[in-house]
């Protein structure tokens, strides 16, 4: 009875179309943001921030990017890792060419280079779709990965072939590099992820997002109603690749510190795709849930034997955690094929009707 909208009247179109029209949802969102901004930095250790929270936020942002393309526009892509690599290498080149410009500007600009690559490799979506489109994006993954290795200009002809972090300060505070405090890096990543998530939610709820969903549901009917598939599909590829490119730049400069082309391989693309499938296609909150399930849960499972003091080899723990995650993925897909976001939605609907029967 504490989660109902009874008595919450809407007096304007703006309030009626709000992202969170129910007061309880706005309070819950405020609590989550407060915990993320204040609670976690206050109580979390450096290891927890470095190994769990920062990569979780970065991968959630990449999952949002792929969800925009696959979940909202219905275009299957297997090149997420490559587009993340385009953002990372672009950010590295911008940081070395313009060292006096803050790294945050470079990170946001690097997404545009990834967006351009996404538009180029998204052109086949105008003629093909489904698994055939997935093959073309897979070709983009292999081509871009090859380019990261062979084109020495991208990594400044470094003998190791790796791109290195560029230490920078913002308002006198070290935000990148080995000397940067994990709390500072976490807050920067959190701010960028929250900002881009807000941008994504507004795009999806607007005219562009509605055109994506029309193309996803029935492209022929959408075209008959005046939606141009060229604009809708290529804009989805561009926006999706932008988010993935920013996530790739954050991965290098705020998490790994340095990276080779191997980091952005096909395994990363599949990992992000699994996050979208498990979290829920066409759901922003599902992207965060999928990232938590695919990345955070295995870390927790591998930590349990060490916390309990069990003498189990690292390889054994790794194999057991992989098997457990695989079994849980199958279980969730059987119980709810639409992902964790759908389970969350069902739970909210039942809570709104509680203690009355759900029908």
C-alpha cells in the first residue's frame, strides 16, 4: 500500500509525461543516486572501486549503447568491442595531440569518431537485417581489431602496440594516471554515466526513439507511415556507437590504465551482448542489471571461497563460477525471456496491487 499513485494528480502534460511520474519512484531514484555519490565513496575500499564499481559502470554504459541499437531499433550487432576500441584509440590520439585540453572533453569527443565508424558499418542495415546484419558487424569487429594492431599511427608507433594512460588534473585534482585516487575516478565515471543515461532516456522518449521502435516492430509499416529507414537505422548506429566509444575511452583512462588491441576483441562484444539479453532488451535499467549480473556476480562468486576460508585453487573457482553463471543465464532465460528488467517490472506491478490479488 506504500507504492501507489492514488492521489498523485497530474495537472500538466509535462508532469504526465515525466520519466518517473510516481513520487515513490522519484524518491527511490534519489536514494540510489545519493548512495552512489555519497555512500559508496565513503564506505568502499579502493579495491572495491577499482575492481567492481568502475568497470560495472563502464560496461553498463556500453550495454546502454548496444541496447539502443539492438533493443530499441532491432538491429543486431556483434561489433560492440570494436566500436569501444575506436573510442579508446581516438581519445588517446586526442589526448596526445592536444595535451592541454582536459581529458573529459577528449572522452566525450572520442564518441563521435566511434559514431562515424558505426554509421559506415551500419550502411548494410539498409538492405539486410537479422543474422545477415550480425555477420557484417562481425566483419567490422575483425577489421577494426586488425586496424588497431597494424596501423601504428593509432598508438604513436609504440613498440608494445599499447595505448597508455595520459595523467591529467582537473581543478588541481589528479583524475587520471597512477596517482589518481580511486574515489575521484569513480565519481568522474559515475557523473559521465549518469549524464549519458539521462541523455539516452530523453532521446528514446522523443521522436527519434519512437522512430527506432517503429522500425524495430515493423519496418515496412513504419516506412508507410513516413519514417525513413535510412535516417532511423543510421541514427541508431551513430548514437549506439557513440555510447560504446565513450565507454571504451573510460575503460582505458579510468579503469585499465593501458590497453592493447586484444582488450577490444570479440569476447568483449559477446559479453556486452549477454548483458543486454539478460538485463532486458529495450530497457535502460535492464542494461545496469545485465552488467551487474554478467560482471559483478562472477566476481562475488569467486570471492566467496576466500571469504569462507576454503582452500580451493584459483582455476577451480574460475571454472565453478563460469558454470554457475552459465546455469543462471539459462535459468533466467527460461523463467523470463525478456530479462531481469521484466521481472523488475512484474515485481513493481504486484507491489502496486499488494495486498490484493494480482490479476
